[in-house]
């Protein structure tokens, strides 16, 4: 099973799982509705103290973008590693 079924299952399941994980990271701002402190909420709190709205929201957006880009790159590397033994037809 470890050498036959799991590699085939991983090849099929990896892209949707990676996309779901990236979406989960981007959707963490929704967690603020249930009082979970996260990046966007911290930006709101700092904005309330400093009144630098554009700067803080731009910084939060850049951090989210960097995280999503890094996770996407990591997902692509993982997919390439899993698919390296595919036979070309």
C-alpha cells in the first residue's frame, strides 16, 4: 500500500489540498469575527492607535501576499517531487 496506492493518491489529492491550505491562510481574517487575534485584526488595532490606515492595511496585504506566494511555491515544489516518477506517455 505504501509504495503503490499512497503515491497515486498523493498525486491526485495534493493540488486540491494545497489550494485549500492557501485559501485557509487567506481567509484567516474571517476568524476575527469570533475574536481570534490574527494579522488583520492586529492591523486594525494599530490603525486605531496611530491613524495610519493605508500603511497598516498595505502592510497586512503584503504579508498575506507573501504568505500565499510562499505557500504556492512550496505546493509547486511538493507536487513536482510527488510527480517526478510519473511515466510520460
